[in-house]
């Protein structure tokens, strides 16, 4: 009863908090399918005001990635948008099956008036079948963050292509202008371009409200495209979750030069190289690479040979790289580049050493690629290295939570080799899945095997009021608030009978009371599956799963008496009870109580939910 | 004093250029609507006929009858405005942000670029106003393109006052009579 009363208190507290005013505006017709956009805008690099060396196409890719990261529909679908592998000449003035994105001096012969970009929506049988986006080529465009700038002439606005693209792709996803629907909200989807240069909480809430079922998506994975956090500069992507170095992780590739599959495996324990713990990343060809993925980026510290089963035997280190050979920086800007030129001092195991200087330029982009293992939205890193008179080009496609899904090596000598991912032995991590929080109470979950560092993730007092986690073993709450010092928090929590909350562990849910909408990120790790909760102790548990089950599917593993999830936007509970579901009275019960019916809604990797286990 | 305030407003608009985004239009104040419109008229939409152009685009002809012309010329008794979008043979073209004329509704329209612009109304929704019957059969009132009370800025402009956000939605409705008087004042009549 004590547990029940505390839960009731929490529930009442959550319900008493007024949700933010209903926001966003949806276009009436649902999408017929996810949209693969034909980015018929130049890929030629130019020096932008605010995004460094970039291209219109890279910026458009980034804008699409932002919506994918937010997720479309209640699923949500993190791969709603894709891009064509090859750009074709589409016709925005007719329904030609091509979702054209291009510059144009007019819209089908008509003047834009004062519009700077337009989305033409083609609707067939009540569903949106095609979305064509036109950017007005008569007005000045560049790319930058922050307040709107003037063009060089001083009298006109210098339009920021990125924020306009985000806005137009929001239309393509299914959103209308909230301000024209009589709302007063902060949103990039408002009809007038402003200093807002990124998705806002209202935009994300709108994206999630679009009538779109992930189950009907044409993609095969649900991996977030970008790993944005509220602290990260616009346009940047943190690469850490794109190269998971976890014990026993195994990737199998098709090798363009061999009929045999090619495997890469992470060893079971770290190996120290020059005092730095590294992970042995060995392949079926007998080569071992000693890797780190940290604040400096993804780097190789040593190479060696391995004569036994890759990943499990002892490797012989033959070469140490000092400084390490960097694959990519920790953060990259799509459309941008990085100069990773340097010198590799190879300390060979026979005691000799040799030095090789090289020039290396890395360029980064976003690309949707299909390999035997599936279709992935990736960060593409192309590095061109000139060393010892040989120019080699490595193009690596990284997918969030998965790792390298494709790698192409080309030499100026004409030699080419391509690896394409065919299988992995782990469940792709939900890491990078955007945790989009709304102002007010949110019931969220950490379905990653990594621990979510609460202070690091929710330490911004401008965004966060409190974070709460239920401790089933002691039937008490753990509390964190960024507005108190560690000592003050400990004193306060102690006086109230709470624990101090420091981390949300794998598979745990938590409440967060937000001052404002913002986006956070789950920690790296693999997915906690529903099966992990089989045999859990009786009582109330606040949990999260990463394998996207419906409550009905979850019930086969967990068999709770009841299951509850909180809808922050509507400030209402989703409810499920297996016993009522079995006797056919669930829908009626939900209706009489005013709850929400899960239906086909999934318990996605960032949703926390209560289960009462008998 | 009134002229000074209007001048200040205009100066502010010059210093902070209004940004138009998407199928969206720059906001316009009454003075701009009057100056930029080629035609200003009141009319009732009696038909909306869509057709496909040779380039594949779909357009719609909106025919206005019972026209009261306030500015400009008209060749006949009716006025036809051409806008991008519409439906032909089950295929519909829509542009988010583009306002819609509703059949059988009566509008006050500030028109420009007919046959050339995607939507031939100055400022898009800013230049089209619904006309509704006043309370208890009183004077007709003017609403926004979506049927909402007029914003404080244009309402204040009509009333000759400086906009005050605190007024919000409780401001009295703007009558067609006062709106027309404000238009004619700016036309020098």
C-alpha cells in the first residue's frame, strides 16, 4: 500500500502539472510512405558563413537528418526520410514520382511573391504521395546559425538555407504552420522565418503526432540519424555511438575481392598501448587494430597480427602509432571537412622505427546506403591521404549504433576494395536515439546497456527542474536537480527520505520535469530487450526496453498485471492490462477511465513505463 | 501625432525586414496593402474551377461575383483570380501556407499579380479578409482569412491607434464600414 500510495502521488503530481498549450499544426493528409528525397542541389563545396566548408546538398541532408532524429509518427520512424543514391532531374510541377528538391526561379511559371521556398504536395486518394521542394533562386542564400543576417547589400535578408530546408521538410513530413492555425508557440514551423535555426519542442511533438505507422515504413532499421544534444553546435554529429567498441561485437562483411566473408571482432578485454586502454579490433585476415573511440575521435593506436580466432586470441603488436592514426574526429560537421594531416611514427616490434608524413583531408556527409544487412542512414567519412607518393581514398559509412556498414578503399594505383556489411551479432544500440523532452513531466527510459549519467545529461538548470527514479528494492524515489549543489541536494534528499539520483541504469525508466523542451541522448550501448525482464520481482517497476515491443508482445515475457506509459503532450496515461485484453474488455475499460489505448503503439527505446508485476 | 506614429512603424519595418518563409507571405500592414494592391474589391466566391496546365501544374480559377470595386479596374462584373493548386482527376496539388478561398464566402481582397503569382493576393493571408454578419444583424464585420478576429496591429491601424498586445482578443470587432473608411482614407478619398 505504501508503494501504491507513492506511485499514486507521483501519478497525481504528474497529472496536476498543466501540460503546455497544445501546439503544432498537422496537414490533413497522412503520408502514403516515407519520402526518399532527390536532392537536386549542388554538392559543390562552398565556404559558408556559419557551417564552414559545406554544400547545399550536405545542408539539405543535414536538415532531413534532423527530422529523422526527431522521429516521425508515434512509432516513431527514425528513417522516414531518405535520399536517392543518384540525383536525377525531377519535375516539381508534376507528379513524376520524384521528390524533387531544387532551386528554381519560379514555381511552375508562377512568381513566388514574397516566399523564399515552397513545398508542392501531391495528394492521391487522400494521402500525400509526393513532396517537391523549391528554393527561390531569386533571393540571397547562405548558411549560418543564430539571428537572421542581412545580405551584403544590406537591405535584404541573407536567408539561411539550413533552417529554411528544415522548415520545408517539416511540410514534407506532414506539418503545417502553427501560427496560421491560431497558435502562439516557439517553432521552426511557424510561417515566418526567424532567429530559430533548429527544431523546437513543438516541432518534435508535431512530428511525433503525424499519422504515420512505423510498421508500414519501408526501411529495415530504426536507428537515429543524428546524435544531437542540446549542447552540440548545430550541424555537428558526435561520432562516439557510430563506432561501438564493445566486447564481443562482431561484424560480417561481403568482400568485393573475395568470395569468403570478412569478419571483424572486438576482443573481450582492453589492451594497454602506451598506457592507453584500447580495444582489439581484429579481422578474419589475421590483422589486429588497437582502437579507441573517445573525446579525441576514432583512432588506431597499434597494429599487429593474430593467428588464432579473431578477437579471442593474443595478438602480436607489430606497429605502434604515436600519435594515433585518426579515422575521424569525435565530432564532425556534415558537409564539412577536417585536416587530419600528420606524421605516423611507427615503432616496429623489432626495435626499429620509421616515420611517415602524410597529408589527409577528411570530408563528411550523410548518405543512405543499402548493404546486405539492410538500409542505413549513415555518416559518410571520406579521407584522402597522400603518403609516400601514393594517394589512397578511404570512404567509410558509419551507422549510429551499428558501426561501419560499408568501407571502400581506393588507391591511385587503381586498386579498389569494398566491404559491405552482411550481418552483426548484436542488437543495434539505441544510443543516439533522440530523447525529445517536452516542457512539463516526461516519463522517459534508458533502454541502452550503458548507464545514463544524470548530471551530465540533465545538468542544465535552464532546461531541467527535477529528475526522479523509482528504486523498487527500497520502495523509494531517487532525486536529482541541477538547481542544487551536490551537498545541498544530498541534504535535501536526506531530509525528504529520497536517495540522490546519479545514474539511470540499463533498462530503467525515469521521470523528468522539464522547464522547456529540449533533446538529450541515450548513452552508448546495446539494446536492453524485453526478455531481460523475465522473472523480475513482484511489485512496481519503472522500466524501458530497446526492442520495440507492443505492450501485448511484452506481456508474453513479463506478464504484468497492468502497464502504464505517460503521454507528455496530452498529459494522459496509456494503459494496458493483459487480463482485460484476453477477455476482450480492455478497450471499454480504457474508454470508461479516460486512458489512452496503446493499440499498435510501440514501447520505443526512449519510453519509460510502469509495470505492476504480480 | 498619428502620422508620427505611423512613420515610426514604417521605419521599424524598414529596419527589421520582414522575412517570408515557405509558401508564406510577408506580413503587410494596411498602408502596404493599399499601396501594393492592383485591385481592392469585395466579392463572393461563386465557383472554384481547377485545371491542369501543360507543364503539369494544377491551378484553380476563383470567380468572385457581386463585386464592389474599391481600387483598380475590372473588365466585367465578375473578377477571376488564378491561384496555384487544386484538384483534377483525383490528383491534388497543395502548397502548405497558401490560403484558400472558400466557395460562397464573401471576402475583402487586396489583389496583385493575378495570373503571375502563385497566389494573387498581397501578403497572401494578410491581404484577404472574410466578411461576416455583425452581431444581431448589425454592421458586417471583417475577420482574417481564416475567420479569426483581426490582429491588434491592423485593428489599431484602422482605429488610428498604436497596437497594444495587452488588448489581445478582447478588442472590439472591426466593422466593414470602418475598414473601408480606413482604406479610402489611404487612397486619399
